C-alpha cells in the first residue's frame, strides 16, 4: 500500500461521562460540571485547530474515542466536520497512543496526536508539527505534552512513561535519545486539568464553559 504524503491528525477524546472525566476538577466543580467542561473542550479543540483548513490542505483528521464511538457528542462532531471516528485500542494510555500512531503510519507519512483538553491549540500549531520529521512534542506547562507527532513508530516512546505526572516529557525525551531518533519541540502550551487552569482560561476568555 502506498503511503499518502500528507498527515493524519488524531484527536484523542473520552466520552464526557460524569465522574469519569476531568476528575481533578470534581472536588471544586462536581461530576456533572467537570463532564460538561470536558465536552466543551472537545468542541473547542476541533474548532481551534480549524479542521476544515487541515482537510483542505489534504490532511486527514480523525477522532479516536474512548470507551467507544457511539456517544452523541462524538457522532455530532463527526457529522459536523465530515470526519471519521475510531475507538482507542489498548490497555493503557501509552498503549492506545502507540497503537494509533503505528496504525496511522501504515497509510500516512506522519501522524499528529493531540488530546482534547488544551484551549491554546491552533491550526498553525498543528501545521508546525506536520512540518517536522522524526518525533515532535508540544510540551505542556505541567511537564506532560499536549501533542506528539511522529514520522516513524517506536514503542519506546510510550513504554514505562508515567502519564499523568510531571515526568512525561523528561522520560519521553530520555527514551528518544536512547533510540537515536531526531526530536524537536514546539512552543509550550497550557492544558486544562485543574481548577486553577479553568479559572485562567475563563479569565482570558479562551473557552466558553
């Protein structure tokens, strides 16, 4: 099978089920409010990366959903933007991301994987990632990353990485260096995980939730 010279942009997302998403917001806002914020962040993500522009440029945008693709918000956004959705496959976050990138690289020259909890995404940010070779990271202020892109697949990028901690970028960088893969970085962005993040973005009018 011939690879496309274009990229596949995958948006990882979780169904906004009360009590199952944005759990670090629950103590301040409650389960339902936290789930609503998660839903609005997904909507904001697809708007901010300008899906239509990416598609017009020849790239593919896809939702990668958990636990499945049947939730109304997933179906609504897939119809609205004319994009596909697929289910996340794997036992843990690292395994699911590794699978998505490996599968995407069978058909595309590069895969860009983002989450749905960073109000600071832009189409330009995604395009910068697409232009890189090797591995590219979009670091987050909390020590994690909001984007990972790759033109090759290497499971070491996701093995033994303590996702959800401030060691994610540090450990990923160490894994890349051991493998000899070229790595580059985009500018650092802030994602929304905690109440302080929520207040920051509301104050700066980055989101409407």
